[in-house]
């Protein structure tokens, strides 16, 4: 017997990362998730209700120089 998949979390819930990508445009730097949220390559998000989730990039140490970052992975 066919069973329905579990409901996907909404874009506003804490579990929103469980949704999957339905469109991906790396050349433009964004992707659309199945919950309607738009993800940007800088890790920011635009939620379906218009709210913005700011980018969450790791902090760079003030002791790190530009030369140190060039070879970083």
C-alpha cells in the first residue's frame, strides 16, 4: 500500500533545512527550495513571506592576512 511521504517543514520552521532543491542556478548564485525559500550562495535566504535570513559566514580572525586566506579550503 502506498504511504504518503511525511509533510515537509515550512520555510519558517527550524527544520527548514530538510526541504530539497527544486531549481538550482549556480551561475546566478541562487537556488529554490521545495518550501518556497530562495537560497543564495553567500548563505543568505529569502523566505516565502518576505523575511530575510542574513548570511551566516564564519568570522575571519583579525590575525589572518589576505595571503593566509588565498590557500584556504
